[in-house]
C-alpha cells in the first residue's frame, strides 16, 4: 500500500493488524515500513517458579565485623 493511502486509512490498517494482518507500506514503490500485529503474551501464572529460589533465615542479620571492615 502506498504511503498516502496508508495515511488516509490508518484506522482500517490498525483494525486489520488487530485481526492478524500485516501491511507493508511503500514509498515510490519501495517498502519502507510495516504495520504488524503485536504478539500478545499469555498472562503470567502466580507461583510458577515456586521452590526455585532460597532465602536464608538469617538473610537480614548483621554482617560480621571483619566483613564490614573490608568496605
């Protein structure tokens, strides 16, 4: 589709993209842009990584004095 036509039919092209159609826009007969549908990611599931991480019981305990001196 030519650039001028694309400008005047943008709403229609966006509607087409929502339904899965890709449109190539031409300037002087050469492709310069595409209007493509955005891939929708599936919603993330809560707890999918349960058990993969570990937090020690004393993770917020004060650091040892010799360790702090290193800073």
